[in-house]
């Protein structure tokens, strides 16, 4: 979630800066409208994109990705800090997370209520109105003192003002253009986004810019009928009546009226100038895609094949939306436990002749192919996958070690499995060695072992694995066994 917010915000910020610098004062209104809509849609999708895996660290400097992921990791660390890592005056990490979730959920509820309230108010207003079609325009004549506005296919106007001829035809035409261009759909789209993304100021900037663009576009067409000067006077006259609208962000307020008049008197920028700005925007878009879509390779460099370094890939299972097994009573997830053990392994002092590489270092979910590719890229000597078991029988417990006979180094995989089974201690029960054809074992190009570090469904194992002290001891035993293997 944090990674999504950071990456989408970077994209929203870059594209909005391009819009504000290059296009906001340009009279290509249809382009501007779809640019804003596409920028929001792109920014919501780009966090899920990943560039092709053939880009390797030999040819690509991923320091920018390391910077982004490092910042995200710091945020996660603050949120997930355990009570044992905090001093007596600190707020526990779980409480901090609860407060954040409460604030976010409250904002979502408030925004959802606001959205439904406004839409239902307009629907009731239209439902009680007198319907009338004038020159192809669907009018909803209401008794409330409202400035003319549109919603869906209807233009809503005050009945008395319309009957007495106080609503100018150019103003009706202005709202008719909103209807024909489907501007209501744009407004509903961004209001829906704001329900869930209410805390992001960039999205409010997009809302304001999109609303202004709608008014500019309608003004540009409607002012042709009677001329720009006459049309401007009509806008000023209508805004001076200070009537209210059920919809937020009416186009008839002084600040926006002023901007609309200025825009109507602008001239369209030359094609060459527009093309140059568009090229810069495309460059910024591609740069943004590179920055937020590259997955940083866990290691900064590939070891020299001729060196004596023993390379071990540590693969914390699951991640992201794939939580793995869980213990509802103790609020434990497999993906979190194995990540905590992997972090403990990283913190243990190691033999400098051993290099540890991690398939993930935060709450991401690399595919099985990507996990195997890490071992290939780094010419690993051992692939060690970390998991936690689960069973319908809550009495099932203990450590299980898996290897595959279909692995190209199955003999070494079996030998290494025996060493882990004898060296790792989870309970009084001896570890069990099993054969399995899990993809990360079967298709790996190096010896591969999978450790199922106890049963999360068993309260005794779950309590053991959730203890920071036990995680540290387990990590030390794993590193010690790896060290023993590296010297064989």
C-alpha cells in the first residue's frame, strides 16, 4: 500500500507539473481534458507495471529504485517497529498503524457520504422538477434559486428566472455543451477517486484543473454565438447574483470567472511550440515509468564467477497480496514471519566469504520465475526458500525440510537438507525431510532447499516463531549451517 501511494504520487506530481507548465494556458481544451484523465488513470496503474527482466544491473544503474524502495522501507519500519524496539515513552507500532487506519477509514467514510449526499440531492432536485425540452436541450426547471448547471443529460435552471427570460441563451448553450461532452462523467470519476485517495493534495489539484478545463471548453464554443465581449459581460452579470448550487465547484464564482475571461482572450499556441512541449512531456512520462516500474535487483552487483565467494539466495516466501498461511487468533501471517526471519539473517554476522542475496526485502510478491532468475543471475551456490507450514490439525508442529529429485543438483540438495534438518532446532521433535516438486526447487539451477519453519496453525510453534529472540536464534542457526555447507 505504501509503495502504491509513493509511486502513484510521483507519477501524479510529474504529470501535473507538465500540465501546469506546458498546457494549462493552452486553448487545446480537448487535449487538456484527456491529458488530465489519462494522467490520473496512468498514475493508478503504473505502480503495478514492471519493465522487462532483460535489463540487468550490469547495464542499468538502479540507484533511483534503491532510493524509492529505501524510503518505503523506512516508512514500513516506523509502522512495524515492535514493542521491544521502542523505549518506554514510545507509541507501539500496532497502535500507530491502528491510528493511521482509523484516520484513513474516517476520511473514506466522510468522502463517500459527501459524494452520495450530493448525487442524491441532485437526483431529488431533478425528480421534483418540471421537465422541458427546448431546442434539443433537456431542461429541469426547479423552484430553488440555483445558477444554471448540468448533471447527466439535464440542464438545471431556476424556473422563475427561465420563465421571465432572465437566463440568457448563451448560458443555456454553455451548459448544453457540458452535457454533450459528457463532463458529468469526468466529475463523477474524479469524485470517486477522491473517496479513497482523499489525503493526496495532488488529486485535488487535478479536480480543480479538470473543472476549469470544462468551463474553458464550454466558454470557447458558447462565446462564438454573440462574441467574446458580450459573453463575458453575461458571465459577470450571472456571477453577481450570488445564487447557490447543490454541486461543489460551480463555474460561476469570481476567481474562476476571471480565469475564464482571461482564457477566452488568449490565442492558441503555435503547433511547433505545442509539439516541443508534448515531446518534453513524453520524455517526462517515460522517465517516470522507468523510475517507478523498475524492480531493484536485490544485490547491487553480480559476483565474479571465478571468485571463491559462496553465494546464497534467501527467498522469503509469498509477499504482497499473497499472505500465505495465517493464524487468526494470534494475528500472524506467513509472509510477515518469514520476512522477519530473513531480516534477522541479514543482521547476523557472517563469514565474508559468503554472500547473501534476497529475492525480496519488503512486502512485494516476486513471481516464482523471478525468484529463480535471481539465483541464475548471481550464479548462486545455494537457494534457500523460507516458509511456514499450516494444517487443519492444530496439533501438527515441527520443522520440515524439502528438496526436489528433479533439481539438476538433487544430490547436493538432499545433502544440504540433511544438514539443515540436523542443525535447526524448533522443538523437541526431530525435523522431517521430505521430497517435493515445488517450482523453486524443481527448476532451480543450483542446489535448492525449502525450510518450513514450524506450523503457524500450532499455537506453540506460532508463539516460538513470533518471538524476536527465537527469530534471531533461528537466523544464527541457519547462517551457521550455511557456513558449514560453504566449507564442504
